């Protein structure tokens, strides 16, 4: 049952699994037929309690496999397009009908923000035995209600919807911000994350929203979540920390939707089935353990010295494991973000709940438990100058094994991940708030802002963005070893940390996640492979980092080649020689890398970000979610005529 129906909550391990839901259904049907035949042959007497328990367990297995199949089907592209149509229709006019005039919209108190939290799922009929029977024998002649012309937008009963503004306007003690139980909006932000998750699903389904809708969402992010321009926070847990928390929970919902059964389990029409299968499954398994008399002597596989049959021992272990997994799943379900949203929405919907202290305490306890998230807040790192000599094992990386596993390329050795620094989050969100209204650039805006850095613009006008990232990464690594920080100068230390950590992170994306970059993935892979070859030829016998930095220093300005390593050496030498103040150098590099990260984040390849959620998630995916809501776009990099030729004379 664990293998067939996923007694745990996992439904898929990749997006490709979800697209194969029909194939999964047919495979399971065939396996269930064989299992039914085996049960019929093995269980001779069905009149006793063991036979009843086995039949009940078989029914539970059918329901479990159906549950997983429905989760895979719901996460497939076709179903996603169909099921999110109602949200797309609703959000296409939400910015016009928020219930208040445009001047009265308040992103701090969420006034006028009627984003959907819950309610549109309950358009389906309530689950009863009669409905289950009709579902099996439903007639396709059922009359469908026509949607209004000419737009044919699907309509919703707004009185039955739970929206963001209703959550914020709730007068219950549990959700009251001033003098209540939610002064930092942590409980209400769970509902905000769920509403934004529904908007993010529109990107995967291919729906687009009007620019006015994006602008309204950006006002929510800028004025409702992010701090002031000076970086100050309005309270102890607001500002960039709050924005990051909201996006993190939003991506948790997205991960659960694509890779777990939570989206199906917590659907209003499926909660009763989930409860029933758990109860009957545990009863059936415990009954088997209690009343099983063991097989006939001629059917035993083996017998231990103490007389215990091996097949009974193995079966008992599997049954106990099923019960343990089922109970663990119920624990995780009870404290999941999905359960928290349901409890909070019920609290907002039913005014009578707000009069009971014990209900508020129960919801507060549930919302106070934070389970493991799909992302560990790690920033993966890669150092080109430290890893270009790495050669993977040929035992696993060869022509034969290439048909079975992904191949590791030369130089593709990841550095130790680091905990995402608070300085990086603060710098990125501060730059994000300052950049709205203009299209994002690949670092050029930060270089133009300072007179001493304008001479470095040539390094942003390269043929591909992958080359820009690699050249600046090599130059940053050069400065890291050529200009180490001394003392505890706080501004310089912060800039150093931001520049070096983001430099290694963007280099990691080039080496290990090229699908998240603006260039074509194979172009990024090709540039990286060529850079490895060029570096080995450039450094030759330089085995230590000090020797490599010295070689770059000797050949920096004299290197006229257009290779990545030559350009990186030239840029690094230019930074070290032309700018005398060490603090200024690191501030220039920090500002560049922050802007480059924001430039990389917007992407039309939503599938690539969903794939990386299954592998632990990426920091750039959090920024992609924020930028998607705000409608940020990249500005094509400007490259003046003969820009590269002019760079040699700098």
C-alpha cells in the first residue's frame, strides 16, 4: 500500500511524473487486478474477521491510489489551465472592483485587496453518499449554466469568498493587530501567502494579468511588506524579513501543490474521504495483527528458531510501518500551512468562533508549529578559480552511464553552501524597492551611478549574460584575494559579504542551474565548458590560489584576448588599480551583484523554478515570485558600437 498508493503525502518527484498521471492510473489498475486475484487465491475463508480486514484494506488501497492519481492530475498542465481559469477571470477585474475607490486602497491595512484566499474551491457540490454514487454513474446530459457574454468570465459569489481584506478586517482577538493576538501579522500573512500562491499558479497555467493588477500587487509589496527607503523597519519583525517570510510560505504552498497530495486532501470535498480511509486503514491493519493465525505449514516461506514464521514477521513489520506512516502523515497534515489557512478562514467566516477562547487557543497552537520547509535558506556557492581543475570520476561519468544518470562536467564541483546572510536579503530587498518603474538592467545602472565605476561598463556589454556573470565572478574572486579586508569596518564588511556570496551564487547558477538564467541553457553550458578549457590553458601549472592571482595580476591589462578568463583578469586588475579606496571597490561590486541577481530573477520559464523546488529550492526563485507579482521586466542590455574594442583602451 505504501508503494502503490503513497501512504505518505508525496505524490510526485518531478513535474514529469504529474504529466504521466494517465499512465500511472493504468499501471495501478493492472496491479490492483493482480492483487485482487492473489487475495482471492490466498484468503479462502472470507467469513472471519481477517478476511473482512483484508477486503477493507484493499478498498483503502484503491482510495489511496485514487487520491494520488487525482493529485497528479490536478498538478498536470492541462488540469492547471482548466482549474485556474476562474482565478484568472476573477483577478482580471479585481483591480477595478476592489470595493473601494482607487484613492482609498491601503496596502498596509489591505483595504481594497480582495485577493482570493478560499471559496472558489467550494463551487463543487458538497460530498455526500448520494454525490459519490452520482459521480460513478453521472449522466453527461447534465445541464451546464452558461457564463456571461461577451468575455465568458466564470463568476463567483463574493459573499461566500474569503478574501485578504476580510481577513485583515476580522475583529476577532486572534487576528487583531492592535491589542490582539497578531501584532506582527504572522497569522494573517499565512493567508496572504496562500492568496499569492494562487496568483503564482496563473504563471504556470499561462494566464497573464493586466499591468494595473501587477502595479496594485507591487504597491502591496512595497508599502505593505518592505521597509522604508532608509532601510528602517516599522516594527521588530516587519520589512524585508516579513516579505521574505511571506514568499517562503508561498513557495511552500507551491511545492505542496506540485509534489504532495495536500492540494487534494484539503479540498472541501475530499476531507471526509481522507479521514475515512485513515480510520478504516488503521482498523484493518491492527485487526490483521490481532487475529491473524499464521499460514498453513505448506505455505510458510521459512521459520525462525523460536518458531516464528518469516512471512508473518515481514507482513507484521509492513503493517506496523503503514500505521506509523499514516499517523505521521496526519500529524504533518494537522500542522501544515494548508490546515492553518483553513482554520483561519473558518475563524473569519464564522463569527461565533470569535467568541470562544478555546478555539482561538487551538488555532494559535496549530499556527505556532512550523514544520520543515522545502528550502533550508541555504545559498549554494561555486568558485571558478578553486574548481576549474576538478575532474569527475570516470567510473560514473562516461558514455555508458550517460544513459542512466546525469553527467558531472569538468570543473563542476560545488563549494560548501552557506546560510543566507541577513545582509544579502536586506540589500536585495532594498534594491528591489528602489528599482520599480524602470526595467531591470544587468548591473549597468549601479555602475552609471558612480563616476569611478563608469569605466567598468564594458564588462556588461559582452555577448551573453553568462559571460558577464563569469567575467565579474572571476574579477570578484581576484579582488577577494588581492584586497582582503583588514579590521572590522562594518560598511566594507557588509559590502564584502554581499559581493562575495552573490558572486559565488550566480556562478553556481551558471555551473549547476543554467535554466534559471536569461541565456539559453545550452549556451550557458557551452560558455562554462569553454571557460574551464581556457582557464586550464591560462593558469597551466598554477596549483595554489596565490599563484593564480599572481598570474592574473601579471597578465591583467596586457591580456588582449576575448576569453572569459582574460576579461576577468583585466576587470579585476582595473578594479584594484584604478579605484584606490577598498571600501568603494567592495561597494561597487556589492551593488553590481545585487542588480545582476534582480536582473536574472524575472523568467518566463516557470517550470524550471518548480523543478528546483523539488531539489531544495533556490534564493532566485523567491525573487522570481516577488518580481512576477510586481510585473518586473528585463531591459535588453545596451551594447554601444565597438564597445569591446574600446574596452582595451580603458
